[in-house]
């Protein structure tokens, strides 16, 4: 059984006819939808039906369809600590589904795809190949590290 998606103009008609005290069946017949669709739409909000609020509610629910939050309590605590204690800017925390905010990460993924194309199982690679890929990735200077390599930074941190 499919879901009926109403347009904003359908919602305005529902609001108007509902305010005129028309029956659910009348509204359903007028718009060409089932009585159940009209009933569900009128009960979308926990208050008096308003087309504009119903449309906003619909758009908000559609935008989140299929997305689960990966914000665990530990991750939330870590992000709050970085923002409050270490004075990180909220702009340093990338939004979900925004690869343009994670330039370095996306760049590294692109380089990695030279060696491991999408769809290829990483298990197909030998340990030697994985070590070579790892060495290549960690030997490349990065702008975010002031043009030093991850290996250099790692070794500097080992000394301190």
C-alpha cells in the first residue's frame, strides 16, 4: 500500500473545507483521495489543522526519511568538549551528507580509490599491498599539516 503525497494546494483545500465543517468523505471525494488519507492529514498535527504547518511538518519528515542519527552519547560528549573546552568552532564539525565540508577526507578517499576501486573487497588485497598503500598515503604532504606528512607528525608526537 503506497503513501499518498499531498501538495500544499491540496492541504489548503483540506483546511478550507474542514473549516467549513465538510465531512471527511466530502473532502476526499472533492480532492480524489481516500477518506483515510484525509483523516490522517487532519491528524498530522497535535493541534487545529493548518495547511502551512502541515506542509512544514511534511517537508521536515521527508528531509529526514531514511536517515538515522549516528550521534551517540559519547560522540555528543566529545563534540561538546571540543567546542566548549578546546574552543573549536562549530564550523569545524562537518554536517552529515556534506562532503564539501570534509575536503581532506574526500581527497584521501579519492587517492585511496586509485588502489582500491569501489566495489572491490579490501580482503582481496595482500598484507604487503595494504602496507604499500598505507605508506603511500602517509608519505604525502598535506596542506592541513602545513605541508608535512602524517608520518612526520606521528614521529614528532612520539618524541614529545
